[in-house]
């Protein structure tokens, strides 16, 4: 004969911050203090089966996945904070934790009417602690990944800058001087006639990029892209196969991102 369960309706509560943080971090929610914990009768009147949505497998000390884990008062509960919390409740005799349930066995003297709310609170507290730990772990992992990505990007940018500023070989230096002479004779006069000019900054022999800075009326001119790409770049690529592109830079020597309409 099964003992009748006392009526118990958990009060609604807002979602805990830990659950919200875990959800935001992409952690599957196990349960939260706001969730009701359904309790089922068992053939043993001293045992109730709770379902706190703790749907993740248990791992024993040997690392093998098991279906359940049993704890009693004399058990070592270091691997299960939930079992530890439940066994600290006066009147709880043993705990069996499965993939999606927790069976709690009370002592014969204990009464479910007073014990059940304490058991539910212990389960809720344990699950909320798991949520907080999962959210913190996910946030830490995300932070580490972002830091690693940032470090990789910085290293790549540093390597690119080092390559761009690397000393040219004698042959490359001669090529660079020839390119500058061609610009002096074929580009500068045209730009200066319109009140502008061009400064040749550097040449990256590895990528074939020539970096220039437009001056005077050419600086910020709406047709500067035409001047650089369709004029200077096409002409230099014709005379120098080593030139792959001409990149306009600002006064600091940093490449200028072309606008979308260019």
C-alpha cells in the first residue's frame, strides 16, 4: 500500500541569474529553482522519486558511465554535491541518483509532509550550483577562445607588418627605385597640375603591394580611387609584373579602407 503524498504546490519564482547566464552561454539548462520538481510515489512508502530534469549521465570513479549512483550516510559524496546536500537533511537515509531522477529514501520516523520541502530545496540548491558552475565554465571557455583569437590576429598582423617593413634585397631595392622613378615621371606631373601629389611609402616585395599617400587636392578627393586603381595601378602593373596592387594610405602610413560605393 502506497502512502498518500501530501499536497505541495511550489511557488512561482523568476528565473535565477545562473540559469539565465547558462542559457546565454549556450549551456543546456538542467533545472533551476524556478522549476517545480515532480515527485512520484514508489512501492516503498519511505521513498519518493524526484525528477529535477538532471538529464546528464553519471560517471563513477573509474570513469565508466553508469545508469545510477547510490549514496547513504556513510558514503563518500565528494563526487556528488547533490547527494551530499540531501544526506545532510535530517530524516534522509539514502539517495539514488539516475540519469533523470533522484530517489530519496527517508527514515521510518521522518514524515514526508515536513521532509519533502527540505528535500526539494536541497535538490534545487544543488542544481542551481551546477548551473552557475556550467555558466562560469562556458564563459571562461568563451573568454579563452576570444583571447586566443585576438592573440592570433595580433600575431598575424605583427607578422604582416614585419614582412611589409622587412629590408628589401638589392634586387628588390632596385625595383622599388625604378617604380618611384616611373611615378615621378608619369604620375606626379599629372597630379601636380591639379594641385595634388603622391608620396611613395613602401613596397612589399612578397605580396607585390605598393603603398602610397596622396597629398594636396588629391587627399580625400572623390576620384582618388580612380586615380590610384585605374590610373596608377594599371600603369605600374603594365610596366612591372611584380606589382600586384597599389594601396592608398593615410598620413600615418596605414591603408585606407575603400568606401562601399567605390
